[in-house]
C-alpha cells in the first residue's frame, strides 16, 4: 500500500491493518464517509491497487451503476455471488463500494449481505459514501454495524499543514485553503483557476456529477453557475427559462444529488461550493453563457437588485443599445474602485465599447477614463495609468485640476520623479488660486502633495506650512483620513524645525483619526497610514508605526491596492527590523522580492530595492542561521550596486548602512573607507540630522583600530549635530561610549552606555539595546567591574531570544564563559599581592594587554577576533605593536613574557 496520501495517513493505517487481518484469514469492513471531493475514491483506488499487487481478488462496485441497473436486486446478488466465487476458489477478497449512498434505501440488502461475508471468511469490505445523501435506513444499518464488524473512518477536511503539499509555496495558500474549506478537490480547482483561469482536470470530476440529470435539472444547474451566488427560486426559474413548479422539481433533484444546498442565511439556495459553479460554468457554450448572463442582468434590473450584483452579468453581456448597461458599469466601478480596483477596471473596460460617438453615453467618456486610470494606479499598473492620464491632460482643460491631475502627481511620486510631481502640484495649486478655489478638497490634496515635495528637498518650514493648510482644509470638508495624512506630514515639519512637542501632538492626533476610521474609509487613502507609520518611526514610536503600517498592508493585500507596496513594505520591514522582529522582517521582505519578480524589467523604485536589500542583509546577519552569511553578502552587494551610481540622499543613506554592516562583519578599515566615501570626510555629504548615527559608527571603528583621537572627534561631532528625530539621541550617547572607552575613561564609557541603552529601550530597538549592552559588558570586564555584567547578559539573552537572533545568543554564551573564566582567575590570584601583571612591563594599551593575555592561553588570532568582536586584521595589527613594545619575536616568547609578568 502507498505510504502517503495527502492528509490521510490515519486512514491508510486503518486499511493497512485491515489488509494484514485479511492475509491472516480474517474479514472486516471499513466505512469511509465524507464530503464530495474529500478523498474517499482515492483511498478506494489505493486499496484496490494494493490488493491486486498482493494477489487479492478485487470486486469493485459503483453505487451509481447499481442504482441505474434495471433490476437492483439481481445486480446486488451478482456482487455477492462474485465474492462467494472468489472465496470458493480459496482467495481472499477485497470488495470496494463507491458512492454507497446512491444505492438508496438498500432494498436489496447489499450491505448486510456483504457484512455477513466479512464475518464468515477472508473478505475485506471498504465502503465510501456521502453522509448528507445517505438514506435514513441505510444510515441506521451502518450505525448498527459499527458496533460489530464495521469500523467507521470519516474523512475530515485537510488542515492547513496537511494541505501544504497541494498548495505549495504560493502566497495565496492560506486564502485558498480557507475558501476551499480544506477540501482537496476544491483546493485543486481554485489553484488551477488562479494559475490558468481554468478548472483543469479537478473540475472534470465535478462536471461529471451532472451526468444523468434530466434536462430541466441540467438547465437549473447551469443557471445557478451563471448566477454564481445564492439565489431565490423565482430568479433561477427566470434565468433558466423554466416555470416555477418545474424549477422547484429541478432544484429538488439537484438537492438530492447534493449539487445544490440551502444558503447559509435566509431562504435562498446555492451550489454546493464555488468550485462546483466554476467547473459547470467553464463548460458552458459561449452563446449559452452570453444568453444566460443577459437574462440574469435583465431579471435583476427588474427586481431592483444592487448595482454590483447586476454589473457582473452586464460585463459579460453588455448591450450597446441599452443605455442602462453603461450607467450600471460606471456605477459599479465607482462602488468597487477602492475595494477591488482590478474589478473596477474590468467594469470600465467593458464600458469602453459602449462609448460611441453620437451615443448619449459618450458624455461619460471622461469619467470612464479618469476612473480607469485611477484603477490602474491603485493596482500598481503605473505605466498604463500614466498613459491614460497623459491622454486626458492633452485633451482636457488645463486650467482646472481634478482627480486626473492628482493621480498624475501621485504616479510621478511613486515612480521616484519627485521634481515632476512637485511641479505638477504647484501648477495645480496656482490654477485653483486663480479660480478662487483655495479651500476645495482638491486644494487640500495638492497642499498634501506639496508638503511631500518640499520635505524631499529638506525645506521643512514650507513642508510644515503646506501640511498645516492641507489639514485645515481637509477638516473643513470632513475628510478625517486626509486630515490625518496632513497632520502626520505636519509632525515631521515641526520635528525638523525644532518643535518636538508639537510634532508629537500632531502625530498623536493623526493616530487618533486613523484608528477611528473604518476600513472602507481608510481604503480611499492608504497613503495616510503609510505617512503616519513613517512619521511614528522617525519619532521612535516603532510599535505604533508597525501597527498602522500592518493595517495598511493588510488592507492593500485584501483589496489588490498594490500601488504603495514598494514603499509600504520597505517602511514596515524597517520598523520590524528595528524592533528586532527578524522573522517578520524577512517575511515582509519576501513580499518585496515577489513584487520585484512580478514587475520584471520594470523593477522597483531604486530606493525601495536598495533599502530592502540592506534590510534583508541586516536581518540575516543578526539571525545567523545556516546559509544566512552567504545570502547576506549577496544582498549587501545588490544594495551597493543599486545605490553606487546615485548621489541622492537615499543612496547616501544606503551606502552608510552598507558600511555599518561591513563593520559588523569584522572589517573596520574598509567600513571607514566606505562610509567616508559616501558621506564625506566631515560627513557634509549627508543631512545634519543623520550624522549622529554615522558618528556612532565611525567612533566604534576608531576604537576598533585603536585611534582614540578619531573616536573623540566623532563623538564630539555627534554631540554637536541636531539630535532630532529623538531616536538619534541614543546614537550620540553611544558614540560617547566608544570615545570614552578609547580614551581609557571606563567609568564615563559605562555611564554613556547605560544612558544609550535606556534611550534605545524607550524606542523598542531591541537589537541596538543588545549591541550597546554587549559593548558595555566588554568595557566592564576590562575595567574590573564584572559585578555589572551578569544582569546585562541576562537581559541581552532574553532580548536575543525574543528577536530570534542566534548571533546575539552566541555572544551572550561567549561572555558568560569568559566571565566564569575571569572569576576563576580572580579567585586564584587573591593570594598574590597586586592585581596587574603588567605593572612592571612595557606600557601596553588596555586592548593590547587583553590580546596578549588571550594569546598566552593558546588562542588563535581568529578565535581572539571572534571573542573580542574584532577583525582578524585588527588583531594582527595589535600583535605587531605588542611584539615591538615587548621586544619579543613570536607568540611563544610573548607567552613567556606574560607568564613572567604574572609570576612577578
């Protein structure tokens, strides 16, 4: 018997045990009950094939064939006679009965006769049936038999884990599993539909269920498939072309064969599952499909059905001579534009052929084009949307900006064309000023765009003014989401013009408005929670940032609004990475990668591509699972390649982050070269507010290479730089930690470290807290203040586990081992006077003494580099200085010198 059948290991085990009993000469019976398509027939097929391969006689029975035989008594008797004949020949027998429920009330007594055979000889009987269609008498017989020779083995829907092999690694796997309710057949149909637009082979078995239906029932099934949703009998009758009594009889037959079931609510009916409807619909002749849709559209219009319900039929059977069809499609597009822009685009494309010259619907042409362009934009199809908008701008009035003008600005911004977006916004606002419409909703949107444009060029005062104006106008029009968008922009303007308190207040108010907004309202402007999330990230409110960004991402994914995906996903991944949520970070970045693959040659906005690559490299570095190091190098190279040819602010930032990761991987000299090449020797090439972060990195590099003067210089520059946003204060404090450590002022270094850790903790930046406390651990051990270390290591260990960082957990383990070793050394040296074996030796630096001590224990240079978080090159450089100062030629001589110093 096969070892695997997806999700049916338990049932295979039951059948395997039954076969073992059969070969031992004992009979038994197994009943497989479940929904259509759940896998009953597959188990029967496996059982029959296994039996034949083992030389067991097989009697295969189909309930449909028995039910259709002229004399069911005779047909059942033939089955039992065949079993007896094999028994008489001395052969064990497997009897499979598929669709037992179709046998009806079992007047012929097939079930009891088969069960008697299992009780008297080597006969295994495997039954399969649908419980919903089982006649009461047959159900009672099965229940009675289950107390004796019959084992009931119901088939439940597949769990998500069980269905993993069917679903694969597709991004919509959870959605398909949920929609299919775990039914394997429906999963296959829905996967095929999404991948090829066809129900493929999985739909063929569903379509086969129509065999044997009378013409009226078949017509009803086809009409139900065209309606595609729950229906009343009267509507189905009209679409199918039946009178109501005939329709009722047809539906009774469809219900009997379980193709139609009562809908979840009300008195309506529906096909058993959407997959059933898709399979039936796919095999309709095009002409019949068209006629049924037109009939459905007309019937629904007469009943006054909602526009969306009518539109799904009009789109497939639009009549150019029927003006109502055009207005229906346009109204449906308006209603679904933000909930499903792809669907809205389908409606509008179907409306296009109805817009003929001289036709009364031609007046709707402009609106159709504007709506279609917006649907394309919302779906992320920027090239198509831009082409439509360019055509509108070339033919429409230029002195009155409208929704098309706003969409043009937004497309330019999403494509990274910030100067063009700003120019269009200024032109539109000037036109509205000339028309004295400076307080219109369009004016508010234009001010919002200009707030973005001026922020991009670091004109924070102008950005704040435009944002405040936009917020006031939006509030006047009751546009709470638009007001929140503008307030979040305003917060940044206040932040960068030295008014942090107002910035925090504006962001808090924006968050209130977004949190109070219904999803349907928020869908009209997903840029608002994106802007709020970015603002909260800069203000250090990372948890709130992740919450608002995740809501926007979920809404966009649910509705197909993908126009913000690039920036939204990278900003979300950045917040998650700063929070130390490494696995969620990588999952978000996987979506960015899929988006990049889908866009192909068009690619992402370069800034989003480079930033996402850097973020993935950082997450992989800290996670540090097998294969992560190699993949991290690939991502680092990709980010650097994208950013290296650009002089924009984002490119400089990407290159600086690249340098920081190079430092973390153990190459401080190359990291310094890369960072200064990107930012300039005095960091004048980057914005002043970004400098504390990179001063921190440069101070750490200076400590690593033993340059205390340079470390002090960078710490001083960090202290003088504007420490806004507030998240950067921690980096300035940590720069001071590195500098004080380089200068030998360990007390001041530890104080700065604790202050920096407190700041990072307040922002939720777990990784940075860990980095800071590990550095403080190193300084404390060097300064002989080991009492501080255990608590820090406990805290880092807990945070590392929360982050899922193997690297940080390994470093905690190294320090704990080192702490234990240090305690042993201290306990063994209490009897000796003096605690510094180097007091009489040549003046080595603190780092040089540390390396010399480790060399004396026999550690190699790579091992020392790993323990002290230095590069091997840096360790070698220190060793050369040690050899020169102590006048020793090699490691052995150095070890003797260390031991002599200790004895002294």
